[in-house]
């Protein structure tokens, strides 16, 4: 896979899980990865989403502050905001997750 990313960090919130009529589900959440800067600790925030069994794992075992490692791919998408303006967002589609 050429488009691959690995992140290790803490979940910023409990995952928002959406269940589909066909039995599938998607989990959306944010992940903070440490980014040490001289004299202070900062974090980089990433938007992530996962489908199927991985979404189920995140729903059951993930939670705010939970440390996880993920691998996946970067996805860029465009959507219309509530006021009708196009917005661009970059997210990580999680393919593998490990609770740490």
C-alpha cells in the first residue's frame, strides 16, 4: 500500500458510532499524537474513521484518553456545510488498531 499512515496517540473523545440498516457501522473519532516542542508539550489532532469489525472494537474498547496505535490510509473528501459552502477535510481511514 503506498498511501499508508501509522499513528500512536490518545483518543480525544468517545467514538461517534453510526449503525447502518445493513448491519454495518462506522466509528468516527479524533486522535491526539504528541508533538514535543522545546519547553512545552503540544499535540497534533487527527480525524479518523473505521468501518465494520474495527469500528466495533473501537466502540467496545476505545474511549476518551485511551492510548491506541492505528494504521490506515489518508482520505481527502469534500462536503457541503450547513450553510451550503463546500468544505475539504483530510481524515485517516483506519485499517488496523491496537489498544496500548
